[in-house]
């Protein structure tokens, strides 16, 4: 019986059919149906002969049954097939849910702050495609821009006008960027940034921070964060020792060791690359004055500063983290938000450095799909909406609501948990100690996080399936979403005491 009711609800969720074709017409009236009852808003109209109260009683009953009996049978079937097709069953490690001890679910569609899986479960999404979807899923201006661009072609293998517009938007937002080049991912952009820094400076060494993730670039996949840390392999096999020897690893937020490293290696170091607000080892903001110390040391030794703003760019502010902290890096790496959910990457910086790239210079880089019209159109729509200025205050208000609620929960329960927030980014560390570096983050209780994640998922809340990833807010989230999250977090932590 449950499966029949589930099918009915699933049919209603995904159908735009007029019910005239299925029932005798006695009295046609337009009714509203809420695809996810908890959203409390109608998003689809249709004609139905059913009495309004009877129709919603049916919907409420089916929603209740699904809530009490969350089923993942279809996702489990696909997971079994996927393990025969893909290494580890996935195309990106963290999606395997390996660190939380369960199989993943498969998404059928998404809208706003909601994800719907193929078993008709509905979740409030705090992953937001790992930060790319600052306006939530299926944001109308972005979808409209993609559809319009699609009518003219998917890729040309030649220049298109949309590249110019997106580059102009980015350059006007970030004064440190005089010239820019588009690529297809953050990894490509970081890889190019390192090659460019070495080619321009004629130096070979690179400095990076432990726990920071800059894509799966050989020279940077050393003491890395994100999925590398989640799977327990921050140092990947397959990287020549001679290459990793050129990478100098520094502890985050340790000014003394930063100064010592520059004193020893500064004249040999092409660039220091960093996430200005690290978000790939959980969220670990910089201590006051730490970014300024990095800038001072780098300038003193002629070392280029590379800001990896793949996550923070256009999220923390319209000008990214560099605008918030008042620091002008030599090179900036971008991704995620500038593609509006489509594959994209970019590197930008000072003209004299960027002109070292081919065809002007001798640092080679190329890409078949770089600057493709769909990603450019999507990025333009996303940035033009952000340019209006309303999003950042709204996101900050939601963030403050969440942070205040978490502080209240911690007062009530005294649970050994550290909650970090910076703008619209947040993370949970299951430890009683302060977390200011990757070394601190390594000490979190992974089993407790796994229990926490599972409890939230069963309550229809989707956060990153790793204790070392960061969650995101979007403009599609509401105050009600935050209230719901706080209630579920409180109930979950209370049960975990």
C-alpha cells in the first residue's frame, strides 16, 4: 500500500498533466499542490475534480507515511550498479558516503533549497553543489540564460561574445584582476596558476597550507584537505617524490612558522597559494592579522601570492575574500559560482604576469571547452543577480540566525562540539577543543559525525557527508529552513549525549 501511495505522490511531484484526462469532469476548479508539503507554498497548478480538503488530506497522509518510512530501494539498486561501473561507485570520492558508513542516494531533481531523490525523498540541501549554487537549484535567471544560449549551440571551438561580458563582470568586481583566462574547473585553474607562477618567477618551490585543497594537482595534493582528507589520503600515491619535494607545507594560522619558512625558502619560492578562508578541512577562518602577515612576508621575498577563491569568490562578498580583507593577490583562482552550476574555472591577475601565458608568453595552457557559451551565460546571469547587492545581507542574516541558534543549543546541552561560521559557510567539529588548524581538525570524532550526519539525513537534512567539508547557505533558504535545521540539530545532539 505504501508503494502505491508513494507512486501517487511521486507522480504528482513530477507531473504537469491536467487531471481532466483522468477523471470525469463535474466541476473544474484550479487547485494548488505543494511538491514538498513542508515548503508551505504552492508551485504547481492543475485542474482537479477532487474536493480541496480531500486532496490535501491524501497529500498529507502520503507525506506522513514517507516521512515515517524513508525508503532508499531505488538508490540502493543504482548504487549496486554503480560499483560495477565506476571506481568506488562514484565520479568524485566524497559522493560515496564512505566516511559516514552508508550508501549514497541518487538525485532525480532539485528546486530552490530542496533536493528530491529517485525514491521520492525530499531534503533541505546545505551542500548546494559544494557552494556553486549561491541562489539555490534551478534559479530562474540562470536557467533562462542557459536555455537561451543553448538555442545557439553548446560549444564552438572559437571565441564567443559571452566570454567578454563575464570577464568584464569579474574584473570590475576584483581590482587585482587585470586579465583573465577561463578554464573548465578549479583544478585546471590551480594547475595553471602554479605553472604560470613558476614560469614568470623562474623559481620552482611552492608554499601551501596543510589541510587546504587546491584540486587534484600533483604538486598541491600534499597534506591536502577536502575529499583527499575525507578518504584518509591527504598525500596521494602516484606523485613523484621529486615533485612533492618542491612543495613546502605550512600549518595554518601559525605566524611564527610562516616567518621561519620564508626566511629559509623565500628566495626560492615562486608562489604561496592559499584559501583565504580555508573550507576544505572544515571551515577554519584566519586569525586576525594572519593574512596580512602572509602578504608582508611574500612581498619581502618577491614571492607571488595566489588566492584560491574557488569557494570564497563571489560568496563572501561580491569582491570575494580579497575585498573583505583588503589584500590584493598577484593571481586569483575562481570557479563554482562564476559558472552558475556548470563546469568552469578561471585564473586572473596582474597584466605582466598573465601575459606570460601563451600565445603571448611561453607558459602553455589550452582547453577545448574553455569559455564555452553555456557556462559563460550561466555565470553572467548569476553574477548579474549578485551585483544587485541584496543576496549578501540576506545570507548574512540567515547565517546570524543559524549561529545564534547554535550558541543557544551549546549552552543548553554543553555538547563537545565546535560550530564555525563565516558568512554563508558553516561546519561542525565534533571536539571539545578549539579548531584553528588542520592538525586540530584531524582530532575530531569521526564516529560521532557519522551518527550526526545519518540522523540529519533521516530527518531530511542534507549536509556534506564528511567531517572535513563545509556546508553552505543559499538565497533559496528561508528562516523556516534554519529553524527546522536548528530543531533537528538540537534533538539529534540531545539523543547523542
